[in-house]
C-alpha cells in the first residue's frame, strides 16, 4: 500500500440515485527518532552501579542480553549494576519507541593488598641468633594467609590467631612468605638471618680491667609507651637492638616487640618490668648502663 488520497462512491442497491462519497487518506507512519543517552559505553566493576538518562525523550524500558548486568528503568532513569565479570549490551527504549544500545564491560572489583593489613608490624629483615625466637603481632588472623618457609632447617614458625612466632634453629638465611588465601597475587616476604651461637669464652687467669661506661650520645627527656612514635623511639630501639633485647631493626614505632624488649631491659636493670619507659628507665638509659 502506498501513500495518497482516494475517493470512494457508495450507492444504495435499492435506488441507484442514492449515493454518497468517502475520501480516504493513506499515510505511512513516521519512524521514531533515535534516543540520545547520557552515556552509551559503560565500564563497571562487580557490585558497582551507574545511572543513564535521556537527553531527547523519556526512557520507558531497559533490557539486557546477559545476566552479567542488572538493568532497571524507573522514572525516566536507567540503573545498571555489574553482577559478574564480562561484557553485555543493554537496549534502552523511550516511550515513543526509539531504542539505543549501550555497551557495558564489567571487571573484577579491586581487593585490598595483603601488605596493607600487615604493614604495621611486618619487617623486611629480622636478625636472630640460633636458639632465639621473635614474636610478631598482626591486626589480622594468620589463618587467612598461606605461610611458606624457604629453609626449614634454618628457621621454624608457628602461627596462632594474630601471633606469629619465628624460631632460629641454626646459622643461615631463610625467607618467610605470606600470601592471602583470598587474593593469591597479594604477598609479603621477610628475610630472616640467623647467626651461630657465640662460643663460651675460655677462662683466663689474667685479670682484665673493668670497662669504663661510655657516656650516651642521646638523652631521653620524655616517657615512652605503646603507640609512641618518633626519634625518641628510634634511639630507644637502637639501644635495645645493640644490647640484644630487640630482635628487629629500629622502626621509630613503639609496638609489641619494642614493649617486650623494654621489659627485658627493665628486668636486667632491676626496674619494675611494665614495658613503659618512665623516669627510672630513662635514667638508666641516659647513664649508659
């Protein structure tokens, strides 16, 4: 059928003189104009959502060709939500029947790095003497990580809750690695260096002069406790590390290992072992004893 105008004459069968005319207009329906959208290429991560609006019409419906995308239309706004990784097309139509396809790509959601959850206590290097051990505290349970030991003959370890204990067995070097069980690409590692136990000195009948105390090069003027940070803590850790009370390199942060080392220092100097650097402990540190 083509477009145009036609005249139809209708006459009565009983009386040929009784007639009437009809005029008919035959037109072709106009095609719906295209629908312009605020975005036609969308990138999402799993669980992320975005909205799309029309600039030249009212959105009526939205349909996806895949379960990767959840598409809903309400009050002229389409909401797209990524359900799983992949790509899909969402067809958005207006109330006038115009439709526009939207390409959507869904990628995996980012995961937190293991090093972020372990960074506050983790050391890149630990130095021990055979027979010694070091205890590390985490803000996350070690059951959430796979732990591997490169040299079981040099060190051993045990993990319980948020506590990891490393024991030095014999001289050598080993690497201890932790990888998240939920994100295998997220790992941290620690180098453990173990020195041989020092041999006992042979007794000598020759008297040796008593060592003269060396004046300390740093003066402690304020109390220090768990959570303290800064140069005072770093200088304290240098002394504790040199005297063998602290088994890790100075970091400038007063955490569990430093507290335990302070308690050992206090016991050795006849001070009440509470793990806090108060007036008595500061006096002992400042005297170089």
